[in-house]
C-alpha cells in the first residue's frame, strides 16, 4: 500500500491534535502517512481500508493521560495499545514483518458489552 499508516485524533481538541500532529510528523519522516480529523473514527477507518492502509493510529483520552495510542490492523480489525515513544519502532517492525501484530502491544477488546 502506498500509505503505510494514518493518524486519527479522536476529538478536535488542542491536546489531541497536538499529539496527533507530533505522531504524524515523526512517522512521516520515514513513510507516507495520512492525518485525518474528518468525521467519525469509523468513517476514517473505512476511508483508509478502501485505499489499503495497513495501520490506523488513534489518539484518544487515554493517549493524553498515559502517553499511548491505539493501532488498528486493517486485515483483522484487531487493535493494540502501545506507548507513543515506541510507536515508530513498532510500525517499522510491523511493516517489515519482523513482529506479529498481536505481539506488538497490548491487545484491546473491541467487542461491545
């Protein structure tokens, strides 16, 4: 896929946008990355799925507090939580098939209760 990942701040608030922009700029040094703040997260996922983007990175309320983010795998829709400081290395390993997605971070449940 020409786009390797997309970054989604979940809410258009300064802290979310600042962290999202920082992640985007950091990853853009090495890969073609998109930054998307438009519409619901589900619609953003759909847009990226359509163009074949393998990983979507979501910044949410926990991201600001815990300095982490969620990575969603396009092929499985599985999600993991990783520290922002480790994100670039994890994305590199995922893109180079050096690590399995489920081993790259803490798996989070996306099932509705």
